[in-house]
C-alpha cells in the first residue's frame, strides 16, 4: 500500500528511509513492504519509505547483525 502524501500524514519518527537496495529486497522477502518510493532531491538516488514497527525493527537488527560485507578495494 503506497501513501502518496506520507510526508504530511506521518512524522519522521514514524518512518524509516531505506537507501540500500539489498536491504530493501531483504525487507520485502520478509513481507515488509514500503509505503512509498521517492527520489532524493540532492543525490537523485531512489529510496523507499517504511512505517516503523516491531517487525521492521527486528529485521533491521537481523540485517545489521548478518549483512554482507562490502567489497574491499
């Protein structure tokens, strides 16, 4: 379910902005879906917006504890 005017309806404390495509895919694979997709006005990068809840917080902790390491140059 997308919320077109999420910036007006929800406070910053109620949402999680995700700028990581792998994290986005991980959340979707665990049945947590964004309420919006936006383009950052400064970086022009796509980000997704999720409503904060207990399941999201648990998955973010799981991601942090187990996320793949970035390739070292």
